[in-house]
């Protein structure tokens, strides 16, 4: 039973640093990058004795609506029917944790690194139920036809060099361009890796403050409560619902929810962006 010593995040009374309804713009990405850079998080040195995974929180515009691209895990993976970010275990051949997140994103949802502008990373870095240390990164997804003209270092790994290059390209834009909506992606154009991934969907940012969608998650994570987010209506004709007990475990009262480590990281990121407090 939850005690009164813990409280769920509250929707911030002041405005978040980005709009939850207007499409992402170059200004939005600059603000997100800055917020991630200044977030006061301790530097964690990876423990070589631990197993590691990396995920990407993929911001994107869909039909000029800002949101996050999420996937529903397929029946060939553990926790079938669970909502998650693209990502997976870090391989020995991956040059970095970020490289692993980008590789897994390409493999799972068909988005190559050239379509991703990496904005930063955040923490604290938590353990999954399977004992993996999961490293979260944040990026913005461009449509395939615009990837080479987006002004970001295509496919570049997150580094000071790529940050400097991106800042220079931002400076080259005038104020009008900086407020121009970034192009939307089409979910239908993405090639998902079935049956590893059952389906994908777009979670609009304003859903993160919709009180009818939010409820306190049933378990603590990182010593704190967080919001579980109802996404049931965002996936029409739900073929991903499993009939086994493992798949059913991700349903709560007939609702498909964003919760677990995915929900906790999403809540943590919203705190950084001052959507929650």
C-alpha cells in the first residue's frame, strides 16, 4: 500500500519550457537540449560488471502535433504487450550506449540515425526488472525525405563536436525559420520489426497533462511515484493484446498504459521540461 510519505508528480502550475500543442520547432529543440544539459544529475560511470541497455525517447511531429513515438512489444519479447521506447541491450560491437540506442531504433522501427537529431541524455539511470542498467537518450525524428536538410549532424553520435555543429547551424537560421514547425513524420512510412514489435503509436504531449489519462503508477520507481498514462484509444483495432498472462499483465482495468521504467523515465523527462513538478 502506498503511504502518505510519497506523492505523485503534479502538473506544473507555470508554463512548461515547450508547447504541448504547437508542433516542435528549432526553438523547441534548442530549449530541450539546454534543459537536458543543465539538469543537475550526478555523473554515473558505467559498471563493467553490470549488463547495459540503451533507449531513445523519440520526439516527433505527427500531423503537426508534438509527441513521443512509442512501441508495443511483440510476442517474441519479454513483457509482450508492454509499451516501451525503442531500444535494447548494448552489444559488445556498439561503440557507445548512444550507438546502441540508435542501432536498436533503426532495427525496431526502421528509423536510421540520419533521421535523428540527438538532443541529449538524462537520468538517474535505473535498473530494469531484468537487471539491465538502462541509459535513456532523447532525440527528434525527421521524415526520411527531409533528413539530409534538417540542419543537424546526420547520424553523428552525441558529442561536443556534434553539439557545436548543431549550434552553428541554428545560428545560421533567422528568427522566422527558428519558429517554423519542423516536418511531421508518417507512422505508415515506418517499417517495424515484427513480431519483435507489435505496433507503434504517437503519444501527443498534451496527453501527458490530461487528467483523465493519468493515475498514480502501482509501484515506486527510484524511490518515487510517477504517472501511468492511459494510451488505450491511441491504438485502434488493438491486435497486440496478448491472451497469455504475461500480455494481460500490461493491461490495467482494460487500459493499455505507459508505465514501468518507460513511464518513470517519461515522468522524469517531463520534470526536466517543467511539465511536471
